[in-house]
């Protein structure tokens, strides 16, 4: 029987801005267990609302005693028994809840898609209506919420040493992919014993691209089922939901990120069907939607959505 675990959002259960395969796990679970965790918003103290009564004491404590230099609070790592290098960690995203009634959006120096054009730096704090699942912008417009974790990761290869959270890589990390929400399954290749799963960088809503550097940055609570898969052999992040396959490409060059997303989709079509590579490539051109995930994290992202009914 699987068990359910809860990780409290204390400073001891998270780090601030890095992944490291040598970190001791905050929790050990069996394959197939579920875990609920909370992560605080990215950013520093200046990204918290002026009214500190709106901020959890544990959030403030995390800033005071944080291990690292940001910008993302990452909860974990979680050791999954039985996971070995070469395996795949299956991460079923089961639910997301919003602990805060606020989030922030910023224009920041030297960051974003147009850093030279936007030099009037500011941070706004939109209100979140958790019952209506909406946010309200200062100029009055309301937008529906669609929360997800920007950061979902296993630990990087130990030989890489400590890795900063902003650029996503083959172990996952700050992919900022808004499709990675409840009802979606993410697959990450495992590089270390126990996989060492972490999550953070809660977003209330984000457009593809995340062009100004932030989504609606906020606290987020999520529940995940973590399952070790020894039968898949995936070597790169991949995802799927009930209706679509979702391939992921990551590279400093956006063209190369797009090529990686297409390459991965071709590979997965061939895994799941009798189509050859040429046929799969043509199917991607006819029915695959190639999207820009984000352009602001050093490693840019593209993802392709392909309806399962097209296979």
C-alpha cells in the first residue's frame, strides 16, 4: 500500500537557489508514495508585499535562514527508494493549492526578453481570489489562475557539482512550463541513487514565454505521486496528460531548443507506434504544436504538444 507524506515548509526542508546531489534528503519514500509540499515565492525580501502580515512566518524565516542565494526556494530533496541512475522518475502531478492571497510580478534589471527597452523597474502585487481562482491586476483587469510549479527536478549528476536553479537542464529544474499542472505526468531521467526530487517556484498563472522574467510568483502547495520506472529508458524530460504528449527542448539557443523538442517528439512517437522516423517527423509537422516555453532563464525552452488522438 502506498503512503502519503507531508513536508512542512520550514527552512530546514528547502534550499534557496541551487541543486546539489550531495544534499541530504528531507524525506525518504517508497516508489508509488504521494507527497504534499509547499514552496515559497521566488525572489528576495523586496519581492514580499509591504504589509508583512500577509506573509507566513515560515516564509520570513526561510529568508532569514536560507541556504543559498536564490532566486528560487526549492523544497526537498526527496529520496525515492529503489531509484538508480539510468531509471526514470515518474511524477504524477495530482493537485495544486494556493496558500497566499497575493503574488508579485516584476520588471528587473538586465533580465527578461527586452532588458534594454524596459529600464523603469517595478514590482506589483496582484491580489489572488482563491475561491474564484482569479487574480486582479492594479489596472483592474482580472485573469483566471492556472497554477503550476516552475521548478520540478531530480538532482543533477554528482560530477556537475552544485547547480544554480535558474537555467533548466536535462534533470529538469526551472522549466517554467505551464503545461506541468494537475493531470499531467512528468518523466525525468535519474542521475543519482534515490532520484532526489525537488519542487519550487510556484506560479499562479503564466503565458508561454514568461517574457518579463516573472510569472505571477506566489506560494504553492502541490501533491505528487513519485514512481520509479525501470522500463522506460528516457534520457531527457518528457511529459504527457490525458490528451497530449508534451516534448521538452532546452538550450541557450532557441532554435536548438525547438530542434530538441521536435527530436524528442519524433523519438516518443516511434516508441509508441509503428511509424518510422520520417513518418513521425511528418506527423509532427501536420499535427504537432511547437510552442516557446520561456525565453528568460539562460537555457531557453520550447515544447511540442501532440494530441494522442493523432497517433
